[in-house]
């Protein structure tokens, strides 16, 4: 159970960083940001979302 908390903590951290970036640019979403495609911060956030959904296990999952 504790290892699952690690994934949630990482997700929370990445979400906070992403939201701070959006606020600093006056945006409510990354969609309107000109750097959306090459943004490493957003990439780390997306990866943390996937890791939290599958708890670090390789492979896919069903939506």
C-alpha cells in the first residue's frame, strides 16, 4: 500500500508544478501554450498520471 502512495505523491508534485507554470503564463490549460509539444514539465506530468494509474507496472490499461 505504501508504494502506491509514492505514485500519488509524485503525481501531486507534478500537478502542482504544472499548475504553477500555467498560472505564471496566465493560462488555465496547457492547450493554449505555444510550448505544449516540447514541454518537459507537461511530459513529466503525463508520465506521472500513467504511473499513478498503473502503479508503476509495465503494460497498458483499459479506459
